[in-house]
């Protein structure tokens, strides 16, 4: 099952990460153009701050699953480095499970928030862009992160059950 998930979901995650990199590039261009317009021509780009906020949130949620695939998140191993391999594997399994629960909770609440924004007709202050499509994309990114955590949890659990330390 884990291999099936990896085969179909991980390419999507890589593609979403590339979209995040594109968003980062656009965000950089927008910021540079806004600074040049503001300080050299006294003509800032209207809504640049709003767009940057939205793009930054998309960047984070489009990159979080990819970072988890490559185990690029920060970890502090003060305690785990002193544990036996068996205890470390058990601790990793518990941590993946707890992270998975939090990621599922986050995904669920983002979905609820997107619905609330849609029903309320919430829009941004300057450009009046509806927020709910972006929150739906954040929900999708969080769901992909949850899938990666499921894979990590199942692998870690299998390692503990097979006593592969």
C-alpha cells in the first residue's frame, strides 16, 4: 500500500512543490517591482502586500509535503541520540503518529475555514480577491502533507513490528 501511495501521490507532491517554487519567483518579482515603484517613482503596486501574504502561505503549504519526503524539517535529537535503536524507532513511530493527527486536524480545520470564507463572501481589503480558493489550495497542501506522514508512520511502525533497528 505504501509503495502504491508513493507511486501516485509523490509525483503530484513534486509537481506542487515546483508550483511553490514558481510562486516564490513571482513573489520575488512582485516585491522588487513594488520596492522600485515605491522608492524611485513614488508609485507602489496596489495590493502587493495582500498578494505577498497569499503567495507566502501557498509557498509554505505547497512545499511542506515535499520537505517531509526528504526529511528536511528541523529535528532536535538531544533525547533521541541517547536512546537505543529500538527505543528511537518506537519514539519515531509515536512522533509520526502525533504529527499525523495534527496534520489531519489542520487539514480538516482548513476545509472548514474555506467553507466559512466562501459562505461569508470574505475578500481581501484592497484587491477584493476572494480568500476561499486560496484556503482550498492550502487544504490540499495540508492533505498531501498528511499522506506523506501516513507513509512515514506506516514505515516506522513496520520497522518496529519487524524489529528492524
